[in-house]
C-alpha cells in the first residue's frame, strides 16, 4: 500500500490501535437465529487475516482494543482470542471510554489510531493521532478520517491498517523475512 508522508508520520507514532467492531472487524451484518426457548443467537464473521495482523502488532508492543456500542458475546470471544488489551462494549458514548483507556495505557492521544465506520466513531477519530475509516464507512466518517482503507470492514481493513502501522514503524520487513517473503 502507498502511504502519504503525513499518514506515514502519524502511523509511526502509534502505540495503541483501537477500533469499533460492527462494520470494522465485521462486515456490519448481524445474523439472529431464534432458539426454541425464545432466546436469540447472534452470529457475525471476523476476518482471519485481520486477526493475524493484530497478533503481529501485539508481538511488537503495539496494544489493541475495541470500543463498541453493542454488547456481543462473539466480539468478546474474538477479543479474547486476539489477546486484546482493552475491550469495552455497550458504549455509544465513546469519549469517556477513550479517556479511560488513555490513562490506563499511559499513552498520549497522538499515539493512538482508531478505526471506525459510523457517526459514533467520528468523535474518537477527532481526538486521536490517526483516525481511520473503512472503505464502506459512512461518507461523514470518511470525510473526518486521516486515512480511508481500500478494504471494507470485515474484509481486511484491519489488516491493511496493521500493515500500514508496521511499515511506518519499520517493522514490516521483519515480518516478511520471518515468513520468507522476498520483498
């Protein structure tokens, strides 16, 4: 991917990557399957390549987390599988959560990247060093973003961002080398 010098500079400072879930880690579709007891099972799909890239970030000291307006057992399990440091669900008002995470993580806003897709994400994007919209984000979110991914949410957008951060920090080459990819 080709990054502008401005985006590369912002990405090089990132120590924490936060993101929304529905529409970012997933394609935004929610599948509800009713059980016989009247309860509903919610199913959503997560991109495996996104997950691999999040593991690469964490292995190189870049923490990850999610801030979601919805509560989902599937999202909680995915965050656990990915060893995400910060997992906040059920928060439509995301600024207090961002402020709490900044204190816990001991990072400055300029050291945080946030990936979003909908209006509730803009306020967070406006307060971090690298605000990112996925390709299928609302037009208002794209306008507010520093960077818009080529990939859609749930289809490699998180991977794209992780690679950009790793490349900007000079870490992408070691990943390619580890997997014997000539580049």
